[in-house]
C-alpha cells in the first residue's frame, strides 16, 4: 500500500522557491562578487586548468579554488598561481583579491 504525501512534494523543492532563493542570494554583494569572479575565472584561465580546477568561494580577499587532483594542485601552485592571481588583480584591482588558495577535493 502506498503512503500518500497529503499534497507535499517529498524530496523536491518547488521551482518558485528555488528562483526566489537564487534572486535573494544575488542581492547579497558578497554573492554578486563571487558570481563575477567565477565568471571571470572562465575567461582568464585556460581550458586545461578549468578541467581540473574551479572557484568555490571568496572569503575576504582570498579566492578558494577546488582542484580535482593533488598533482594538479601542486602544478597550479608552482606554475600557474602567480599568473592567475596577476590576471585577476588586473581585472578587479590588487586591493580586492590578494591571494588564491588551491584545495584538493570534490
């Protein structure tokens, strides 16, 4: 016998609530700045880096980037970090982003 949900969507969020949440988060200046930086990431970083790394959070003036592999994290720190940081600073100003932190994870 199936149990009725009494009109509730179990496990699903109504689309109107999702849209309201997205719009509300975009009103937040921190979220707007993150969205801009994440979009900028796709423009400034080449495709081979984008395959392995993506921005996850802006905390203060530090951009946190998630990397899918420890070897790639090491490569990004040694070979690409200064180049990426300089490109971001050129676009948004040195005072707005002072560091990039690469973290391995999913």
